[in-house]
């Protein structure tokens, strides 16, 4: 997955500047990004706070870890079933 130069906190800060009245073009020039990127961020992070973004990131990380554990367990279970069926 591509790494971004901007953290979630920084993105939310930029969006907050826009909500405070700064123009999109000025913000894009100031922070070195395209307007398309800005509007993608606005769609993803619009209306969230830094604490909500941190909580969401923690939940996504936990979910990924749980999915990995589930996949490993399913693989182990399939291997055990195959082993038992071969013994008979």
C-alpha cells in the first residue's frame, strides 16, 4: 500500500483550515497537494476529529490482526481435516 506524506492528524488540520474559510486552491498550494487529493480527503475525513481518526485507525489495525488470526486458524483446521481423512 502506498505511504502518504500526510498523517491523518495533518489531513484533518488542513480540512479544518478549509472549514474556517481558507480557499481550497490556497491550501493546496500551501501544502503541496492537488485539489483532487483535497476532495478525496474531504470525502474520507470530512467532519471527523483527530481523536475519532485515531480511534478508527486503531479499530482498523485490530480488525486486520483478527482477520489474519482467523485465516491462520482456518488454514490449520483445513490441514487437520486433510490429515484425518488420509489416516482413514
